[in-house]
C-alpha cells in the first residue's frame, strides 16, 4: 500500500473508528443499564445501586424529617417546599406533598399525578427503617414521611428520586471508561499497522544495507510488496544484484589480471633468456664462424619479434577493455581481399612447412562492410593459433569461404592437436588457455582469440569453434553481405 493511501486510511480511522465504537458502546451501555433498572423491585436492586438511590434522597429526607420534629406546620408552606425542591431537583429528586388524598404540592406535577395512586397511604410507610420503596414501573425510588397539617388533616411528604439519574451517572462513568479503552484500542491497532507497514520494512531495509556494507550480497528482500516499500525493496534488489555482479566481475578481472601478469612474465622470460644466452655466446666467442653468427643473430631477431608481438597484443587488449579499437570500415570485395590474405600468409606457412589450401564458394562480386586491417588481424590470430598448436609433421590449414544467402561464412581449419569438447565453448574467453603446461613452444598471453571475437562482434558477426581432440580445430565466423538497395 502506498504511503499516501496509508496516511489517508490512518486519518479516516482515527476519526471514524472511535466515533463508531463510541456510538456502539453508548447504545450497549445505555440499553444494559436501562434493562437492569426497568421493572426491578427494590429487593432485587443491587446493593450498590440501592445505596446510590438512598444517598440521592437522604439529604432532602433528613431536612424534612428534622422539620417535622421541630415545626411540622412548615411543611404546609409551599414557598418553603419550593425552595427545598429547587435545591434537590439538581439531583433529579422531587418533593410530593399529599394532603388527604390530593396533591398539595409537587415539584413535578405530571410525574406526581402518575405515581400518586401507587404511593402508600398515610401510616403505611415503614418509618422505623426509612429504607424507602422502589417503583419499578415508574423507575422511581420513594421515601415517605407522614405528618399532620395545622388544621389536623393527615399529610404525607414523599421524596422521589428518578432511577434514570442513577443510569445517567453510570452511563457517564461507563462511557468515560469505554472511550478510554476505545482510544487505546484504536491507537494500538494503528500503531501495529503502521509498524508492520512502515517501520518493520524500514528496519529490514536497514539490516539489508548493513549486510551490503559488510560485503554480504546474498541478503535478499521480498519484492512482492506493493507501493513505495515494494519499489524500495525492488530498487534494493536491483542494486544488490548489480553490486554482486560487479563485485564478482571485479574479482574475476583481478584474477584474470593476475593470470595475465603471470602469463606475460613467463612469456617474456622465455625470449629474454634466449636472447641473453645467444648474446653471451657471441660475447664469449662461441659463434666463431659466419654460419653460427648468422644463426645466433636470426634467433635473437626472432625472439625480439616474439616479444614485440606479445607487447602489441597487450596494447590491443587495453584498447578492447576501453572500447577504443579504431575501425575504418570500407566496402570490401570478398574474393579479392581474402585472395590477398591467403597469398600473404601462405609464404610464411610455406617456410614453416605447413600446407595451405584455399577455396572460395561465394559469388565473385560478393561485398562486405569491414575494416581491412582489423579483419587481417582476425585471420592472422586464428592462423597463428593453429600454427602454435600444430603437432603433426605434415601440417595442413584449410581456408574456406561459403555463401549463406545474406551472409558469408569463413572457415579456418587445421589438423593440429585439437581442443577438448569441454574447452571449445571457452577458448574465446580472455586469458583462457587449454594448455596447462605453458611450455615455451606453445606460450602465449591467452588473449588472441578474445581479440578475434571482439572484432567479429563489432562487425556485426558471430564466431564459434568446432573440432575433436587429436584431429584438429575449425574456427567459423560469419559476416553479413553488403546489399545495395534498388532505387
């Protein structure tokens, strides 16, 4: 749930829920108290209720009783009665004075006329206990005091207390308690809801961020939550996965860089050691004939070329890492371009005693968009790799160009030592080497084929390898044809 919606729900709940529960509590408490008081004789009233009813009438009853003892004629003074009634009416208590069988005075005439027929006759009241009588039908508690008017006629004064006054006091107290409990319930419920919907997720996110800080990228958060919290969790998960991927990539790069340094150190050490050995031989006079001197100088030259090739590969590798390989694309005729390349590499292979076969099955007019220099690097790197791992006395390298409708496929196949099936999918990875021995004859940086893959992909093509161990390897790469649009 979104924060705005959650705040709206909280605001509405704070207002409406207490009002709703208060209304229910008011009705329930009122009905309960009314049902308790309605129709109950005094004997069935609870002790506490009876005490409250008696206390409400005691003060007025005591005053009137004292008056009958000192001067009963005062009870015939309506002004006096009115003054007493006014004082006690605030407590929902009224005075009724009966003379004979008629009402002489009433604080509430309508109520007095209704209850008068039910009131005891003169002399019937239990004046010894003065406990009073409860009239459930009228919901009135009555105390009776008999006296004689100045003219000698019998009279009775009744102190009448409404039971509803007791209900009102109980209702007030109970409603106060109910509202207090309702507010506690509402605040507790909303607090738990807000805690579960806001504070708990924030705490979880805080814990997750601490785990990230400590380098633990496996601490995942549930992303099925909706609203801002769900978005926050999803952003955390995206960040966590990105950091995890970046960290793993950095570790792999560090591992590869360490491997590269190790490879380069080994590969540089071999020609340097050879150069030093042949130079020392010359200095010590070992090359004492023109033939030996010529051999030593050519060996030194070849080893220096190996070092230059290795340094060039490193420079090129740096360009790949920074995406700064310079490309100059041109329209190239496939037959002419690959014919020249084959002629160029053929001379070197012939000197090494390796047979080169070339066939072009594409249309003579086939054109591709490519960088001639970079594409030449692709061919040279693949052939150089084939030569490096050639283990046959009669080496053979085949170059084939095949026509595939909208593209051409170039295949460069050798009959060398081949590549194990488990390694075929990884030979284009940077620094990956299938030979663990790293002997001087087959040394290398392990980045030649990764350079090839990068160049082919930058040309919009793709590359893969096939072959069998002990039989040879075939490198395939595909380039799209250039087709002019017909106007």
